[in-house]
């Protein structure tokens, strides 16, 4: 039995509609960690295993890019 009471005016997150752009903005401003594993096997023998670990976050003044941007000759870096 799942009798969860919510305060008046508060919808459960699963039923709340959010615009895709608002969702992306919120995810990128806070950052997202993606993890996953894919295993390809035949006859219970693992042939290929792919593991994914990724951090996706927007670049800003508070969170600068970890890579140097290429500079043109004559520009100060």
C-alpha cells in the first residue's frame, strides 16, 4: 500500500510536467553523472564489455573548462 500524502498544491515529481529546456538548464547548471555498462555475450561467454562514466556540466566563470583554448599567434595567453 502506497498512501503518501502531499501538501496541498504539491504534485508528485513523476506527475509534474517540466519543459525540456528547463530540465536541460537545471541538469547542466548542477551537473549530471552518467554511468552505464554494456556487456555483449554469446552462450554465456562475455565477449565485449563497455563501461561508461561521464560527467556533463556547463562551462561558466565558476566552472571553467579544463582544456586550454587554442590561441592564435600573436595573442597573449
